[in-house]
């Protein structure tokens, strides 16, 4: 199905900021579908078991995978948008993702991987 404009814009904003700060060229950073091999899962499961939740899980896992120099492969998926969320929820979600990504990106740019 066609991706609603506000979803496309939010995905563009979060993906662009992520790629700028982390020097990556990911075509999508918030698809919601992430798969790991055993080794990678053992490395990034701390993100899942830790303090991240909601939509922060995708960038948090990508950042951990980059930090551990794991191979990351993009596999396109089809997304269906059956229910539109409220605009305020979407704005809050995108702002949260941007603040998180910018904070982690600045830390990475200033100090590298700790």
C-alpha cells in the first residue's frame, strides 16, 4: 500500500539524521523488522534487555551493531498502513527518535565508540 506522506517524512527525517551522524547509507532505519544471527543477537540483546523500548529499539540496535562492527544488511519489506495514528503521536515519536539519534550521534562524533 501507499506510504502516507507523514510516515514518509518521519522516516526520511530519522533516516537522514542517523546516516549523517553515523556515516552510514541505510535506506531505512525504522522498518520494525530486524533479524540477527546468533553472534549478533548475543551482542545486541543487551539493548532489548536494557532500557530501550518502543520506537527507540531500532536505532539503538543499529548503533550497537555498528559499535560492535557487525555486518548489517538491508532487506526490503512491504508495509501496510491500515490504521492512521494521531498526528500528535507521530510528532512525539519522530521527535523522540531525533533527540535520541542526535544525542548518540554527537557522542559518537565527539568520542568515538566507548
